[in-house]
């Protein structure tokens, strides 16, 4: 069984497409020293969807604070941003 790092989180973003969504999310992560390891985004008709794997091992705030900052940013720009520890995400989406 693969060991899952608790220093990685999954960030998902969903909402109406508009300019600057990726920049806003990346800015919050950069300001808190969280490193984007992988990113996938697409537009489904007019809807923006993105999923990121983020390393928070060097983050300057705790997970809950980062999660709150991401959620507040989502409210500000009109999208839904969710963050979960990778192990929780894996558990919820297992087959």
C-alpha cells in the first residue's frame, strides 16, 4: 500500500469562468509558501474546473488557516474553492 504524505493537499476550484482564477489561487498559495506540485484545469462550456496537488510542508500557516484563506478568496472571486488533506481525498474517492 502506498504511503500517503500528510503534507500534501488537494485543492479543487469550480465556478463560472473568468479571467484571473488561477492567478488568485496561486497567489494565495505562494503568499503562504505552499508549492503547487501538479495542476489540471479545464473549461466545461462556461464553467471553470481545476484540481491542484499542493505541498504544504513549508507552509507558513496551518492547514485550517490556509483552507480558510482559499475559501475567502473563492468567495471574493465568485468560485467555490475546497481544500482537503490528500489522504482524506484518497479515502473519500476510493473504489
